C-alpha cells in the first residue's frame, strides 16, 4: 500500500498536547497579554486546552487555532497562535515531509515581556520555548518534528504582520516526516 498520511489529522493536537504537558512559559505567553506574563500562575492542563478553538463557537473566546483562517473578527488584540499545515512534499511512495506553520500573533502594546529580568520580544521567546520543547519530539508519522532545512527548505522563522492595526508577530516553520502503508486508528 502507498502512503495515506494517516497520522496527519492528529499531529496538530499532538503538538499542543505535548506543549500543554511540558512547557509552562509558552502558555503564559499565549494566555496573558501583560509585560509580566511569566510571573502569572501556571495554568492547569484543562485551562490550557480550553484556549484551543475546537468546536462551533465564537473564535474571539480562544487563543489557539488549528487553521490559518480566523473568521470571527478579533477586535481586541491578544496573544494568539495559529498552527496548521503549510506544505506537504512527497519524498517517495511511503514518505512525505509535512511543514507546519505556527503563527504567533499579538498586539503591538504587548510585544515585550520580562524574561530573566530583561525585556525581550514576545515572539522571540515563544519561538525559543517551542523549539526547546518540540524540536526532536515525536508527534506522529515517521521520525520527529524538526527545525531543519535538510528536511524542507521552508523550515525557518519569518516576521509577519497579522493586520495593520491590532496584530504583529512571527511564523515558525517546523517539518516532520509522515509515512505509513495504510490507515491507522487513533493517536
């Protein structure tokens, strides 16, 4: 049988779940829009997962999306993350390199956070925390998710502007090989 990308639908959830279980600062940077976000209390697993938009509900009530399109107008700036597949490049009949884009967006008035006593850009810290936690983690498929241009030329970081008034940030591109020889059941 040929590659059916059977693990593909589960990868975004696996990424968020792993971050929820293994990285506290990321969630504080997504939840709290203040300069002192890292001094706020840790979130519980359920509080973290409640930030993920996963049903028919107003998107403005959430901070994390598994899509590049956020349809509801989010008029008040706040930290958000969009995690979605950016590009799939087949390597052979069994393997494909899947590039995931993570957009970290926030309002300009919350661009800085205090980290180890100094002001740092929120997106730089989000990128660093995600790479330290996820780079080399098994998310489903074959191998581990990586920040590696040898797997895909798209593996990079780019500055983005979400719109011209309320959002700015950066995009992180990570790649993972996905391959199988038939349909899998479950995560």
